[in-house]
């Protein structure tokens, strides 16, 4: 779902960016630590009363008897990216043992043609062959591979899914927007600010954006309402055309993007209006390449650093200010900014328009940033379900032994 995370550096143009695609990543998915950063940015990771955030324990994923050395895999094929995580349970969390991310632009041209182009499918197949090889090399016990908006919308989406199965052995499941939203919440909800007030978790994807209104629950927030609109950074960029020549023309296009998204949000905005009150602060958490990119600019990072960004809490006004600045810049100037580069220079403007539209309908004073989402949600689901199955089988075996 996330629209453009740090891309495969093999595709790069000499600009140093995020973690290398395919490199083994050995880190634990727990609530992030808070190292001191430049400009004292961790001052933003605080409650509104100025006290430090206490993020509490991570909801446990207890491995079953046979799962402690087994690997689990989650593959997310989105409109812009193909991303894979392979992990093993590790105490209350899981440790990633292999990862892959590549910008494939599967949805390129989809808005105009209604189908996946041959060039986009070939790029995607190349990435999926890499994923298939990684899945073969690791001792993967369970895997789930999903495809989202591009394959949902494309007339040749099912045929492409069948081709992927035939040529790579990967069985992609075209999931609904509702399932996409649920998995995103499951993958990143632990980064929500503490509190009893309502919250929106959103994901700005390549082909769609999901917004989920949640209330606090025992382990996982309770979903109260949700929305999916067909506007992501790719689809909105392709649909709202405009010139990049002058600042006035760039602002006119940006305004058109904001208007388009705002109309799609209007009905949902009316439904959630009653949840905004002065009694409880409202909370907001975003998982997407848009928010991680803008957070990187907020921190003035020379290159993308997941450890600095994941779990950061940023003033919403700062994100608006950065969006305004980017909307006035030409593409050539945006490419020169750290953490944007060639891959994001065009798409980030659409992401900014969507983000500002979200802030319009849910005016939280602070925004939580998550560099995690649907893949992590899949992994937690797989590990928890497998562990429960192991416990059930072990209990059944004990009952049989007692009956003998």
C-alpha cells in the first residue's frame, strides 16, 4: 500500500537513498527507540502536556511449539511498488531476515487505458522473480502474497495474476480495499499516540488511499468507519494533468489535485465529523512513502533512515508547510532534495495534496509517522494464526494421549 518507500538502489541515479533492496535486514518490529537526533527532533515525540511518550508493551505474538525457527513471508504488490518481507518470530515481535523493495510502476498508464501495460508487467515480473528466488532460499513455513488497487482496477489484472502463478509460483491474492485497510491498521497501530480519543490511520498508496477511523481496543483498535478512494500518488498524478513550467501553473495543478481528493472525502468527512470534540484530542497516524518522505525533510536527513522516521511524531503544520514548499518547486528542484530524488519527484506532489486533504477533514495537531503497514500486518496475522494452530494441535494430541 505504501506508495514509494526507499527504492531498489540498483535502479538509482547516483543519489544515495534508503536501505539496499534485497539486503538482509536484521531488525525487530517493536516500538521504536528514541535516539537523540539533530535539532532535538525527539521533542516532537511527546504528549500535548510536554511529557515524553510512553509507548507501552508491544502486543504479544507468542510463537507456537514448532514456529521459533520457521520463517514467514509477506509480499505486497501495489500500484507503484513490489515489496517483500521474510521474518521469524522473536519473542513478542518478529525479526526480519530478508527484505526486498523495488519501484515497478505497475499502474503506470492504468488511469487512461484501464489495463496494465506490457512494459509495466515486464518490470513487475522481473521483481517477482527476485522475490520467488528469495522465498525458495528461505525456510518459509507460511506466506501470503497480495495485490492491491492496480490489479483490482485493471481489466487484465486476473490474467496477470495467473501469469505470475505460472511463471514464478507466487499465488497473488487480489484483496479488497477493506482488507487492505484492515491489514494496514494491524501492521502499524502500535505507533498510535496513547490516548482514548478517536484516531484515523491512513495509507496513501499508489492507486488508492485508505482512511480508517478507530477507537481504542484491548489489543487492536476497533474499526468504527473506513473509506477507500481511487486516488493514490500514481493515479492522481496521471489524472490531474498540468504544466510544470511556472509556479502559477504548478499551483493551479496542485489546487486541482486538492479539489479532486476533497470531493472524494466529502461524504466520509460528514460521517466522522461527530467524532471530533473538544473533550478528547484526536490522533492521526500515516503509513506511506508520502509521510515518511516529508518526515525525512522535516528532520533534514541527508538520506532516508528508517530508524529516525518510524514512530516519529511531527507537528501537522510542519507537514503542511513542507507540502506547500514542494508544490511551488519545479520537478528539477525537487529531484535535488535529499530523500526525494528521481523516483519521487513527480509523485510526491500528489501525495502532498492527499495528505493536506486528510488534515482538512481530520485536523489533528500532530501526525504519527509509520514505516510499516500491510506486510507487517500480514506477518502478524500469519504468525498469530500459525501459533494458535500449533497450540490447538498440541492440545488435541495431549487429549488423545490421555484417552489411550
